[in-house]
């Protein structure tokens, strides 16, 4: 079973917008078990749209199209589909009423442009759009079951899940289940090596996605029943955890490392403070991006200048003189200082050289020290991270959060 | 003159990777003056690649392809192009030598897979790749001048600029020049309204791109000479600045708002400190992401808890009791406290309710107060921002930086 995606819009072909819809649909169709053969985008040109529809409808079993359902003259999808099918456009009164209600709810009156959104090729099945004015529709187009959705990602995704998935899932004989494991701390090549042979052993497909500084491992299992597919993915996931270790595989699905850390802190009623130098607030930003972070996170100091390190966090100036601001000693003192200053259970500190300037032969760009302070004492680590300033900072922030996770997990298993 | 982009790779059609190459090439080809009619991606399937090449070569004047030039069996581009042209593959000895040198420089020896990268369709012109092993090539494919580049963005972009642009620029009669203006503070619809008619008045094309929380305005001018195109774009840019105001149009090209602020501070030898509540370190993160930020930025406090606000920044607890932590009074006190604590020339403070919880009828989610303290006193502003937690935080951080920019600009024009 092959599938294709067609996205229309001159804003795409002019490069004004990233085509995130295409990637989303490609991933979702792959996870359902389709072989996605084409991800095409064309501008708002009726002839090019018509030709693309004819071609993709002939070559694929499923076709998902986005865009061109809006109220303006640029929105040509319904008209082009009608032309390919050789049928007229017909008004759907139920859709028109829904559009009218939606428009009037925000205090406007229905215009001819709005009304145009209720016109569909004769014989089309209407797909409701709970989040916007433009309904979608589906038709048989050549060989393909074809679905037409709006280009607004929020609307498109909801309609894909509600209307398209139930219609196309029966087309693939096997049910599929995808498990996404999130890892941090190993390079992609090593993750790859350590998981060698796991795909054949568990009859799953393994996919990788590098989202700096993480490597996501996707396990896609297919089986005659949904339960069997789920069980197969779960068995493969258990082996991935065993092979990579729980320090590396920190979570599953959409849950980010900062979220995992916040949930752990909250579950144990622990409070956190931060002291950041080279990450410059990035760790705090990651933590506070988690809703409810305020239940555990007391605050942090971005101690960029040495004066800030000594005056706000009580780091002994002779320590900085003797070892330099980027050193294990200062990382420890920063963590200790933050813990004391905020009166928190735990504190995390990062100091390093993010570059592009400031490196020396002894302390190159990318050298970063980080430390976590708790009741059990202070644990410090360091590394020389590669990449540009932004990448060094991201790797540092994640490394610090990974250390914090380990410290909290360890404290929780103690008596 | 129409152009098309074809990207090959199963990692794209499976949705494992965002197709940033397509967007980059679409924007660059549009800026050169081409009408981009198709941005297609196909998986690593030789038949689908061949069909796409035949079709796009027939329909367009220029075709730029990326991917499939690597050493593995999945890399099929040269072979597919040779099949479409009906010519054999031939080894290019100069390319083979360059690949051998590159491979040996990193301590490996040339394999048959590497050597395959020196095979090109007979008659092709080789395009050197200074940043990687895989050279590109160009051929005439149907109607199109067709260019084949590697999929690695860094390599692709350098080769596009060095080899493709000089070859295709002569195809468009007019020279073009694009100016990108960066704006913050007005919604897209209002930017749009205020610039109504400017395109016809200056004979330019206006494009918008929303990059939350900014709106970028792209002015594309075409003229018989490069100088005339540049002059036309400059005249249009001057009118955009006049219509939107210099508070809104803060920069041009790649220069971000944090970068503009850092450059202003550095030029006037001013130092900065921060006090953040709802933005949780985001302002600090944005500022310290600018290389050289340490020359102006002393540090900041992420005062998430009320205790942190009073103890680290000296905010009077009765002020918080009386007005609440999210208030103009506390924003002012935070800015003043940060300025005093760090001994900086300027300080910026943000306090607000980012959501999703914590709102009340009087103080809804999205309410944010921010303040800038300087020698000239304290200036405070507030707004109710829309969007989710992440969006409220981003809008708040940018609003605070925009206020800081105005305060610095104002101080610099004073005697």
C-alpha cells in the first residue's frame, strides 16, 4: 500500500513557510503501515494542481492533500478536484450553516467568500472541521482514496486523526504500533551499533531521529492484531532499555527531559535551584517551560560575571583565581551556593566555555563543568562538547539535567 | 522561467527529517526571480526517482535536486539520471582523486562505496563539493538545466551558491535584490494593512513570514541591473520603516532582536542585569546566545518563588502582598533590585502569568508586566498576551527586549 501527500500553496513554493504538514503526515502514514512514495508541494496554480492530482491519484492507494480550502481566490482545491473528476461543484447546505454559525459567533456576517467554502465536488464525502471554518472532503481519485484537509496544522491534525485514520487503517492488512524512546548521552552511531540486530530479533523497524542533543529511537511493529503489534513494540522497547541503559533512555513519547526531571522532583516533593554561567539561563528556561514547574523550582542565578558568582552565590574569589571560573571546583561551589542561597533540596550548576571565543589550549571551547548538590553531597562531571555556541549550550544544559535525574533517581531508591 | 526542486530520501518520506533543503532552495530560487512550481520529495525508489526526473525536466526550466549522492546502495541519483538520459555512467578520475585524498585525510582508505561517488552520467559537468566527499553534477534534462547536489544542508548550500547561482542567474532577464526587515510589536494583519499599496508604489513584491513573535517583511525587487534592483529595494525598505516606525522595524537580515540589543549596549559600554519571573530565564538565554554577550551582560536572577524575589533582589514583601507578584509595582521593584544587586547600568524585569494555570478574572493567563531601570528612572509596561505557555513567554521576552532597546536608543540621543 503506497501513500502520497500533496500540499498546495505559493507560500510553500516560495519558501515562506516550512512544510511541517508534509513531515507530520509522512510520519503518521508510515506509522500506520503505508509506504510513502511522494511528498509533493505545488503553488496555487490550477493547472499544476490538476496535473499533480491526476498523477498521484493514478500512482498511489491513498492521497492526503492539505491547503487550498480557504475563502480566497487562491484557494482552488475543490474546483481542481471537480475538474479532475469531471463533476460540478455543489453547495452543501449543512456545511454552509456551520460556516455561518462560526462566522457569526465572532461577530461577522457571512460573505460570498465564506460561502464558497461550502462548495464541494459532487459525490464528495464531507469531513467536519471542529477547529475552523473550512470543512474537508474525500473522494475516490483514480486508484486513490483521496482526502482534502485545510493547511492550518491544528485543524489538519485533528481532522486527520478523526476522519482519515479510521478510513484508511482498514486498507493495511496489519495493525501497527509505534513506540518512541527518548535517549540522551550517546552519539547516534553508538546508539545504532548497540541496537544492531534488534530489528530482526523482534521483527520491528528501527528509525532514528537526531534532535540535538537527543537521539530518538522509533520502534515500529506490525502484526495481524493491534494487541500483537503493541506487545511486539513493547518487547523491543524493553530490549532497547536493557542495551542502552536507563541512564540513556530517559523517557518515552512526547515527554521531554526537563519534564521527566520536573515530574521526579514533584513526586518526591523536592525543590530545585540553579546556578548557570555558560548556559546563561537555558537550564532555567527548559525547566520553567514545563507547566507546574513552580511547584519544585524556586529560582536560579545566571552568574555570567565573576562578581555575580562571588556576590550572589558566595563563591570564594580565591577559588576562581586558583582554578579559573570554568573548573570542577567552581562548578561545585556554584551548586553549593545556589542550594544555600535559595534554601532548596537540590541545586544544579553549569560553567563552561561556549565559544566561539574564550578558549585556550588547556581549556578549549566546549569545555564544560557541571555539578549537582544534594543532601548526599556534590557530584561533578565535565566534558568537551562539540558544535557551535548554541549546540555547546544545549548539550551542556541537557547533560546537567541528566545528572540531576540520576541524582534524584538514586536518592529515591535509597532506604 | 519556472523552477522545481526534487529531494530524494526515504528519511524524508518517512517523516524522520524536516525537509529544510526544500524551503531553503524555494526561497533562494524565488529571490533569484524564478517562479517555483514544485517542491517534490520521493523515497529512495529508482522507478519513482526516474519518473519524477522525467516529469520535472519536461515541465520546468531549472531543476535542483538534493540527496542520493552518498556512498550507500540507497544512493541512486547518478544511476537514475543516466537512465533518463540513456547514457552510461563514467568514472571521473579527478573526482576520484579528490575523494581519495579526503578519505585518507581522516585516516581511512578508499572503499568501492566511496569510489562509486566518482561515477557520473556521461557528459555531465562536475560540481565540486568543498565540504564533503560527494561532488555534484549538472546535465540538461529535457527542457531543464538540472543540478544535483548532496543532501547535507551545509554542503548543499555552499554548492548552490558557488555553482548553481552563477549558472542560472543569466536565465532570468532581470536582476533581483531581496531585503528582509525584521519587525516586532504589531500583529501580521496590521503590518499588512499599514503596508497596503507599497508594493505597486515601489514595484516590489512583499512577502511576510511570521516567526513568533516576530513578523519578517521581505521586499523583492527586480530590475534590469543589480544596482537598480538594490536601489528599488532600498527605497521600499525606507518607506516600510517610515510607515511602521523604528520602534517596530528593529533590524535587517539575519540580525535578531537580542543581537541588536547586545550591539547597542556594547557600543555605549553599558552593562545589563536581568530579573525574570514568568520568562524563567528565557531573556537571559536569548541575550547570552549572542557571542560576546559577556562584554555587557553581568547576570540575572530567575526569581520564580516570592522568597527569591524578596531575598535575592530585595523586593519589599509588603509590595507583593499588596499588589501581587504580577503587578507593575513588583516589576519595577524587580528591575530596581537587579540593577542594584548586580551594579549594572541597566536592568530589565519581567513578571507574569504564562499559564496554563494560575489565572484569575482580574489577572488572566497571559497578563505580563515588564520594566526597564536606568539612570533616567524606571519605565514599566504591561499586556495580556495570547497563546500557550511557550508563546506567552516568547512574546514577553521579546516585549521586554524591545523596551530595553527603546530605553537605550533614547538615552543615546540625549546630550
